[in-house]
């Protein structure tokens, strides 16, 4: 039987889904954080929430900062599209 060699396979880089989920969760539960995320996504991503930081790489931060949305639903939809 041939075993797949996962170590030599190219690994596709995926977005940091854990921190994206944490970012959106913070926005759902806290009105002030949600407002900051919608008005200034860069600040929200860099500031973090309740002492917890998000670890987005440069490319992920650029994508988050490029989102312009008037609601969290709109923000999440745009985020899912990138």
C-alpha cells in the first residue's frame, strides 16, 4: 500500500481562521468593539479585545483593513469572500 507523503506535499496557506473567529466573536458580544471594527478595522485588529491580541500576518491585516461595511453581517460576508 502506498502511503501519502504529507511532509513533502506543498501546504496551502489558509487564513488564520482561529483569530478571524475570535475577531468576529468579540464583535458579536461587545458593541464598542463592533463599532471600532466597522469604523476602523485596522485599529480593532491591532488593539485586540479585553487584553487578548489577534495574530494576523501582514497580508491578513491588509485584507481586513480593506473591508468597508456598515454592519457586522456585511463585514463577515466580505471577510468570508477573501
